[in-house]
């Protein structure tokens, strides 16, 4: 399992710690993100994600560097595993998925982390918080890892790229 203490050669800098500005300004744009998998690239929009089976995950907290914890919230969106199942060819074996923000912050998740979701609560690409669409400040599309206990090292807002390796 990769974490902030891994120092593999050629690994992205964000794997080694929480390197982004804790109070970044929201990026411009419409929250279209790139999905890169099996040698192909696709554009994903929040509207497309909303067509996939919706899940809600309650009792989630956001622990942000420099801001402390907020919540609990109920996030709604699509399970990251459902996104992968939609786009990966049958039999494709993947080692990890990188979810990267438009500000360069990212999280790496393994198949084990996705299949061992805490308390049966899946890792999701959230589109709503407490029933309301996420605002630009809240991330528009935000990775929510319900069982995370660290300082938001896997809570990626403004998702811009999902790369499956």
C-alpha cells in the first residue's frame, strides 16, 4: 500500500506528503476531468458521473490541513469502483489509481483500499454534500475516502485527472 512515506523512484511528489497550499483558490473551469486508463484518455463531466449509479455515504468528516475537522456530512456521488468498472476492459489488472486535483495535490489508492472500504462505505467521487451540489469552493467533484483518519491526505477536491495504472 502506498502512503506518504513511500519514496519510490519516479513517484509523484504528492505521494511523499501533503505538498499543496492548504488554502488554494478554486480553479476556473467546469470540473471536466481526464480519465486515463488502458492506453486511452476520456473526458468525464459531473453530468456524466451523475448518470452512473448514485451512492450516499454518511458520517463523513473533512480533515483539512490548517482548518481542522468539519462535519459530519453525507456525500452523494458515484463509487470510484463503479467508474473504474465502466471504463476498464474486462480482465484489466490495475495496481493503483491516482486521483489528482487541478492544484497538483493527489491521492493514490490501491485495489485493496477500494475493496476494503471502511464500514462498507465506498470511496466516492462526490457531487453533493448534504443533498446540495458541491460548490466550486467545496470542490465541484471531490474524492471522499470515508475511513481516512490522516490530515485529509486522500480527500482530493477539484478532481482534474484520474489515472489508472
